[in-house]
C-alpha cells in the first residue's frame, strides 16, 4: 500500500520510518519547504513536491498521511478524502471543532477511512495500566493524575510557540492524555483549568487541568513546556483497592531526540523499551482496518473529542470558570 506524506520534518521523518516497517511504501513526500520534501523523499526513493494538494490526487497513492502543523490538517484531510484516499492524520485532528467536523464530513461523504494518531493508546505502559484497571486490580477508581512534558518544541518556523497555531501545551501535548483518559474512564462532565501562558514568554507554557468525569472520577492532568530539557510522563491511578503508578524517569522508558531537518534538536518524542514502537503499532492497526480486519483503536470521533476537551480546558483557563460538557 502506497503512502504520500504531507509534512516532512519532525513527525514526517518519524512516520516515514514506522509506516515502512508496518509494510507501507512511501511514494511521495510533500512539504511547503522544498528542501524538506526532497531530503525525506531521497531516503525512500519517493517523489518530492511542494504542491501537496496535487499529491493527494496521484493514482498510485492509497493513503495520505497528514503531518503538518495542526491548523493545516483539515485542508489536506479534505483534499485527500475528495480524491478518494484513506487518511492518517496526526493529532490534534484539528485546531477548531469546525475544522474537525469538516474533516469528518469529507471522509464520510467520500467513504474513505480516517485514522487520527492518538499514539498513547499504543504505548504498552499505558495499555498495561488500562488492562489492570479493566481487570479490577485497583478496585473502583476515584482519582487519576497524569503528567507530560519537557521542553517547548521548536518545529518549522517556531509554529509551536504561536499560540493560535498550536494551542500551547494543552492543545498540543496533554491532548494525548485527554484522549487516553476518555478511552479508559469514559466521557468528561466538567473541566477546570489554569495555565501560565499570559505570564511568561510564549516559549513557556504550563497547564493544570482537572476533569470530573461523568462516572464521578476526578482526573488531574499537568502539562509542561517549561523545562530546560528532557521529557517525562507520569501516571497515578488510585482505586479503593490500591494504586497504579508509572514514571518514565524511573522505568526503563527510553528517550530519543528528534532532529529537525536543519539538524537542530526540535522536540523530544517519548520512546519505548519494547520491541515495536507504539508509532509503528498505529500503522499496523490502521493497515488491519484497511485490509478489512477489524476496527482501529482510535476512531475519528475520538479525535474530535480530544480536541473538544482541549478547547474546553483552554476556555476554562481564559475565563477562570469551569466548563461543562453537554
Ligand atoms: N504523536 C506525537 O507524538 C506527536 C509529536 C509531535 C508532533 N505531533 C503533531 O504532528 C504534527 C506535525 O508536528 P511536527 O512536530 O512534525 O512539526 P514540524 O514543524 O517539525 O514539521 C511540520 C512540517 O510541515 C511543513 N509545513 C508547514 N506548513 C505546511 C503546509 N501548509 N503544507 C505543507 N507542509 C507544511 C513544514 O515545513 C514542516 O516541514 C502536529 O500536528 C503536531 O501536533 C505529534
């Protein structure tokens, strides 16, 4: 199955390798910056272009992978859907709910398969925690705490530092946790959030987000882009029979540097000590779906819900008031 990648830096480089390992072939690489498309394409014997919309229409492309900065996802999701291609879209699915709904409507109208890359569902550590909870090992869960972050990522043209583009640590980084929390504990009822973005330079962000889930469980999620280096993930789940804990700085979770096309450190993506990367597992899950073997772990509606949770958290931080989910 042939893949066209749109966005050839951080996640483009990352996914090219993992999609290939999962059995896909990279046939075309598109990027707004020609050198980035050329550099990645040359590693896979693929074609390179800056005309990413035309790339969606190529006859030899089965899957379009949308790996650009978040606000541009929808344009390519719609173009790929209209060209009848299946779609792998990085998280966040869109920057706004309107974008998400436009993307879903285009995929449904075209009858194509749309996968949103909420990779935390594929981290074995998180899957193990979920399995323990589902098996009742800690009893009835009452409180959950998650923590994720490190440096503020750089990205092409420093787009992560542009709040309107990235939505800061809340929309870009702890959206991973929002998705996982909903996957494990069901829909949220209400959120209250505070963050530091107005008080510091935009290269720094720190958010504390508290959800009350419809089940009554309280979840506190912290996200940081305030560290001088490193990347750390923590989870604590408290139930009436016991507690589950995971801390990436204590467990043998590897950390790898992701390089930008210019060779400068751009962002740190968490790795995993197990044999198959969770990013590769995403592609296997997507491929099984394309091959008609079951449904993937993440649905497009899950992608919309995660954006909804992030937007509600940002609204709460802006207004100083809790936001209810209807
Ligand atoms: N799942 C994860 O662990 C994870 C980690 C990092 C980033 N992400 C997400 O992946 C997406 C990409 O992030 P990144 O870190 O790779 O960013 P990046 O800045 O490193 O790479 C983005 C690439 O897209 C190109 N680009 C920018 N605008 C474009 C446009 N309109 N059309 C075509 N190409 C364009 C840039 O030139 C750049 O090469 C974001 O949505 C981000 O939130 C996910």
